[in-house]
C-alpha cells in the first residue's frame, strides 16, 4: 500500500478551539437550561466562573465597541447583575458557538433562527441572553480577561490531541460518569459540567478558593 493510500485512510485529525461564553444578567436564573444546551451541543466546559463586573470593567471588556451609540447602555446592562462565564472547547468552537447563540437581535432571531439561544432566551438586541467571542483573537483576549489565572497554552492537534484525550480527558470523564451514576442528580448535565470543572486535572490552584468573585 503506497503513501497516498495510507494518507487517504488515516483518521481525521482533532482540531480544538477555545471560546468564551457569557450568560448575561437577564437570564442568570435560566443558566442551568443554557448550560445543558451547551453540553448537549458537543462543548466541554474548561472553566466556569460567576462574577459581577463593574461599569469600568465592562468598558474594558467591550473596549472595541467604545464610541458606538449603544456603548453606555451595553456597559450599564452588563454591570447590572451577576453573569456566568464559561471557557468552552470543541472543534471549531468559535464558529459553532456563534451558530448556537444566533443573531444579535433576539427579536429577529425568533423569526430567522428560532432554535438558537438568543431566540429562546433573549428579548431584545441588548438583552440577548448570551455573549460569544467573534474571532480567535477576541476569544484569546476575553478568556485572559475573565480567567486571569488560567495559562492559555497551545491546544494539541492530530496525534498529540488523540494521545492527550486518552491520557487525561477520558479517565477524568469516566470518573465523572461513574460518580454521576452513583449520585443520580436531578439535572445530570449541569451536575457533570460542574464536576468536570472541579476535577479538571489541569485546573490552576487559586489560593483563596473563591468561585464567585470580582474580576480583576
């Protein structure tokens, strides 16, 4: 068998991206439903954090929108209550997450993309339930801002990714699923997501151990 045939029969490589998801103040009470949709859509939750941003922090986070007519309303709304931040990973995570959340305007989304998150949970352009990074550079910047203690290392690809999954991801996932079968929680998706975040073997150690905190 020649090299060309070998290449054709080789298994596809695994290409993983990270992106940031924010559950906004208007739907914080429905976070469990949104997280369940995230998990059933093939995403892995690498990090999770609840926080309450100040207006100044919101201005920093949305700096690329500075000068736009909606900027004051955006920062006021995003600082009006707690949010939940999720570091998500999967193949083509940025594009898949943008598709899952749908158009920015929730009213239009209900007509054109009724199954997307913004159609289901949002009520307007401003109160549109969720945020997603719009590019690789934005995702990297936003993840570093929201999760400053996380070291964003290059994600393994191809054979390295397969090896990484076998050595680290699969054993942890099996432990989680085993514990899930023992505990039998009411909401298994949210329970498993929280368990995986708590038991992430690569999770950085934070001295104060606080999970609900102000962004720095």
